[in-house]
């Protein structure tokens, strides 16, 4: 457990550092004066590439049908959809369904803790609030964008479902990628927000699976439900 806590802390530190690197040139922090020119130059390149990718994807908006589809894709990555899917799987296959629910709840607790902590520390504003020309097609939750909670949640769920029900791996991972892209398309996240959100989702999903399997949560949950 000590090694696991250490690894989670190291991962948290890396995510926070990368978030600050991506927005360094936008904030024009004064401490850049003491940084080596090569490092500053690389940071600027990463930031410009991040903005360029995000802008190009957002520029694809304008088709009402596609806009509506991407809007619904984003909304499908929220709490009610996850709850409905979990309950449906539990009703169809109680064993794997129970494992998915227990691993999901465990991973969700970790996901929200780390995600919100990073958002508070980095405080990166959403692209539509900083960059002119970015069109926001959906109302975001909060003003900070790094990392993407929707991308993280979708990848977390896809990883957990794929572990306990491998037959559903392809559709769930496809759905996770669609949600992640929709966040950039809808103008509420940078590409780097989504990339790091996806990484966080896979890590927390793996942690949820490990805890559920190691502590035998599924058997305890089924016994509690009388199944």
C-alpha cells in the first residue's frame, strides 16, 4: 500500500507539472526569465501546438447535425449515463455488473479527488475564455479546464468495463474516444486537457479494479444483496 500511495503521488505531481508547462506561455510567468532559453523555447512550441490542434478541431463546427451529435456525445459522459449503464449491466449479468459498480465507485472517488486537486492547483481557464475564435457549443462545469473530467471519466469506465466484460471493450473504448474528441470540438478543452484526462482515467480505473479484486468487493456486494 505504501508503494501504491507513492506511485499515485508521483503521478499527481507529474500531471500538475505538465499542466503548468502547457499554460506557461499563456500566463507569461515572471520566473521564465531565469529559465534556460532552450527550455522556454520548447515550452512555447508545446503550447502553440496545443492551441493549434485545439483550434483546428474546434473550427470543424458549423454543421448543425454534427454539432448536435457532438453535443450529445459530450453529455453521454456524465453521471446519469454512467449510473444507467452500471445498473443495466448489473441487471443483465450480476457478477460482472457488481464488479463494475464496485470498481467504478472506488475509481470515481480517486478520480474526483485527483482531478479537482489538479484543477485547483493549475487553474487553467477554458480555451473559449482565453483564445479568440474558439466557439463554445456546450456549457461547461466550472471555469477551469485541466484536466478534462469527461475524458477521464469515460476512459475510466471503458477500462473497467473492458476488464470485467472484454466483449464490450471495442464499443466502450470507441465511445470514450468520441467523448474526448467532443470536448475539444465543443470548445471547452484544449487537446492537452483531454490527453492528460484520459491518462488519469486509465490510472484511476486500474486502481479501482485492483482494489475491487484484491479486497474481494464483488463477493461481499453480492452477499449483501442476497445474490
